[in-house]
C-alpha cells in the first residue's frame, strides 16, 4: 500500500532538537502551506498547517533551518502515537527551496 506525501511550505514552528530514549535525534515542526490548486476545473485557494516530525540525520539537518524558510518535505503519514490518533507527517527527506 502507498503512503507518500510531498509538499512545499514555510517552517512556521520548530522545537528544540531532542533525543529519543534510544539516543536518536528527533525534532517536531509545523509546516505552513499556501497555494492555488485546480479542483473540478476551477481554482481553489488551499491553506493548511501540517504537524511533522523528523528522526535521525534529517532531524539534525532541520534543526539548523530558520523559521519562515521554505522547505520541500517528503515523508509518510502516521498517527502521533499508539494512543493519539492525530495524523503527523514523518519527514524522511527535506531540502530548502528559494523563498518566493
């Protein structure tokens, strides 16, 4: 089954780099997306804020990014935890793209 997400957005919030009990780096972020999409033959303004988490080397790299920087992120969706069903984007790749 497929579970892939790719989206561009601004880094709106970023926690401090933390470490899991196993010693793996992790960081929580919020990415804000704003664009015009085509739906049913017409333009639609889309806006959303997406909670994300990055683990490992990606987390370390993202900890150096500044707020409001535009990122292209790729990852997969999963619930936050076994007891919290809220969806979170788990980032497996991210790169800066030029500010528009």
